C-alpha cells in the first residue's frame, strides 16, 4: 500500500509499505477513505517529537471502512463505516475508567506517533471496540474527519476546561483550526463576546464568519491594549490559548479577569513565565489537558442534528496520492489561506 512515511526531521516520502495485519485479537484493520494533516504532523516533521522514529507512517485522523477485525472485536464487522479517534483507549485501565483516555496505559495518542498512522491506504487500530465510532448512515464523512481530533480538542481542552458560560466574555488566542474549533463549540454556550486574536487577517475574517464578535490582528495593533479597551478594562472570563508559545500564554495571563479561567490548548516546547505576582489574588484557574475524546459521541450528535458544521474548516481537497502537495498547501497556511485539507482515498 501507499503511505506517508517520516524519515527524520525535515524528511518524508510517499512510498510503498506493507499492508498492516491483525496483531492482537482486539485490533481492526481499517481501509482509509478520508484523512487529513494536523499541525502536530508539522511539529513531528520539524523534529519536535523525538519519540517518532524513522519509518513511521504519520497521521492520527480519518474515516474509513472496516476491512478485517480481530477475534475479540465485538462492536464492529467488515464493511462498517467508522470514525477513527486520535486517542486509542483500552477502556479497562485505571485512566480509561476515569474517562481520561489520553493517558490510557495501553493507548493514548499512539497513531502516527508510536505506531503507524492514518496517512495511508490502510491502518491497524488497536482496541478497536473502544477507539472507533460507528458513522451513522447519511452522515457527511468529510465533516466527520474533523471529529477525530480538532473538534474534541477545541471543545474539551478549550471550551469545557475554560468553563465558557452564557453571557461570558471569551478570548481565543490563535485562529488556526484548533482555535476555530474552540470558537465553533464555544457557541453551544452563547457567550456574549468572542474575541479572536491572530496575526493572519484571513483567519480572522473566517472567525467572524464562524461567529466571533470581535477580532484583534496582533500584527497591526497591540493585542493587550485593544482587548482591555474592548472589555472596559475588565479582561475576559475565559482565555483559550491555542498557539503554544510563551508570548501567547503570557498574553492570556495579562487579559484574564478576576475569577476567570485560562485554558491552555497549545502544544508548548518552551517554558512560559507564570506572573504569580499579578495573579495570586485574582481567583483564577489555569488548566492544561490532552484531548480525551470523551465528547466525540456528543459532537457526532450535534453534527447529525446540524447544530455544528465542522465542514466549515475544510478549505482544500486532494487525492491521497497527492499528499506531498497537500503538505505544502497546509504548511503555507497564510499564503494558501488553508485551514484543514482533506485527502481522499475512496
Ligand atoms: Zn491532530
Ligand atoms: Zn486504558
């Protein structure tokens, strides 16, 4: 089969790999019909994730059709349409029993990381019964690719941890796919103000279409001063950090109002300064989290009932065989005006 293979920092190729086979009775083999590229894949290619070794097939998102199941898989059979969760969970360990699938002792984020991933014609999914979701008949499968990772990530790590509530004022720092996913799901709770902050004017325009009430282009105006002006010097009840660099996290510390929540979503590679001398008396909460994908069933229902349209995040479509070109488009987001790219293999 064909697959996108990582060969160390800065090196990847689309090449022939052996088709995956069942290794454990709990495995399923899925024929990928649609997959996508994540910002995390770009981090891996930069060399930021050293656990990913030469020869690894990348990708942790996608939908497909069950090709084969191991002897103990009970919930799925050959031919079923399934959504692949970016988080693999055994359903039995102590963390899984707490609903913290991201820390599963025999899973968590393994696809396209510690085991071969979804940017291929076929993928092996361990613990298939608890790591796959059945796709309802008539669903827009392209839209559901957004539910493998970015929608549950924006919702769980940003909106739920940030305690977004009706009438509140929220700021989302970073209007990439994850920040926009947080925006789409924050709207479930009818916040009064949603302020998006980014450097890329196109992404801010997209945010306005998705329901942001205010935008700040931090390449043109000082984010802190403008935000304080917009909020009558109060700051925000929820600050969602969706970038992953020290300056954006520290901006969240500066704009949080007393009693507020800073919900970190960004993947950080460097320390950020905690300004405790400003924050110690402000009754604030700072949260961090990996996505557990516990909200995937809920999000699936909101998509099916048309309360949420994650297909809005898709800007480009390619054949899986053109994945190298898709990486170019995805990695030059500002120039290409790209958000999520879909790779078709059906
Ligand atoms: Zn991802
Ligand atoms: Zn587990």
